[in-house]
């Protein structure tokens, strides 16, 4: 049963925004010296250790339906392997600030995909307006690189970030449709576990991770990403989902751009100009409109809009 948020819950939500929002800076630090899949496998290995320990200590019951494990493999691909690869690759050519902002737009993509595949998630007036406003922000953010000669790598990086956002959104809709009824920790544990195996195999086949020279910044970034971004963040996220529900937990999307902008400016002195601020404002505004309780008249979809 969803509970009224306590002060601890709100503090955990802020902590979750900090852990995920700062992850983009540490990814950028890691990719300076580490191959893509090696970095991802290392952080997932640390996160998996934390999650496995919690599942073992809590004696979480495992699913008995074999089909569930197939769904969890799919979720590992579209919720972790694909977006982690796209984000890590993108940050070789774009700012960590942009990565945080664009990934904060996940709720906008969720609304669009959910209206096509979930009967109780139609497009409503507020969601349509939110989508238009949010996507206008995305256009503002990526427009700097369009039409600039010799800037193909930045454009490719921005497209990769949009692909990761789309993948996260598809994963959220897929999870809601195919893994209902599971205790929150189980999807987290198996997603990270399956993703770790997949990414490790790819790294061993194509990157020779055992011969990688690990610098101190690389080790620090992997430890931060593993313990916070891939371990504690999942624990906090699923605790909040089970206590205060998905709607309130999704408010973390407002924090990612803010934390990402501050972290990128402090660590890499990344530019925060009017374009970044306006684009971020449009994205956050679009997410706010999508989650608004007003304007819920159905425009497209097979069901009725849920009460906010």
C-alpha cells in the first residue's frame, strides 16, 4: 500500500537525484582512460555485489515462473545494457551536463510509448502539451551542434543520448506490462545480474579488459558508479517505489538536470549558457505538465487517464 511520504522519503528522493545526477560526471571521468564495456562491466559488478548481499540477507523469494526470467533478460538489455552503452559512448564527445538533462526527459518518452501499449495510460491534454514543451527543450539543447561543420561526433553523441532516453522509457513500459507482482528488489537484482554477464562477455571478446591500465581517477569513477549509481541508487529507488509509489518517485526526473548542470560546471567547467538554461527549463516544464493533475481529458489511447 502506498504511504504518505515522510521526511526520510523526501531525503532519500534527493539522495537518489544526487547519486544518479552525479553519475554522468563520473562516466565522463571513466571514459577518458577505460574502454566502454570494461567500464560498464566494472560498475555493474560492484552494484551486483551490493544487490546480491541485500537479496540474500533479506531472503527475498525468487520467481518460480520461467517466463519471468525471460522478461528480466529483456529488461536487462533495454534498461541497462543499451542505455549504459549509449550514454558511455556519447560522453566521449558531449558534455556530462547534456547527458543528465536529456536523460531527465525519460518521462516524456514514457508517456508517448505507454499510450501505444498500455490501456490505462492514454494521451491527455496535459500530457500532449507537456510533450510539446519538453521536446521543444530537447530541440533547443541539441540545436547547437546541428549545421556546424566538423561537429559530427557531437551530433552522434546527442543522438546516442536520445537513444538511451528512449531505451529507458521503453524499459519502464515493458516492466510495467510484464513484471507486475514482483517484489521490487527482484527486478533490480536480476536486471543488474543479467546485464553484468552480457556486458562482461562483450568486454572479454572485444576489449581485453585484463590488460587495461587503471588510473586513480578511473578507479575512483568506477567505485562511485558501482556503489552509488548501480548499487545504492537501485536500493533507494525500489524502496521509494514500494513506499510512496511510482508517481512520486518519478519526481527524481526534476533533480537530474539540476544536479548534472552543477556537477558538470564544478568538475569540468562545462558551459552553462542561456541555451542550456532555456532547454533545461522546457524539459523540466514538460515533465511537470505531463504529471499535472489538470487537463486530463483523454485525446488518444484505449483507457481513461489515471488520477494523479
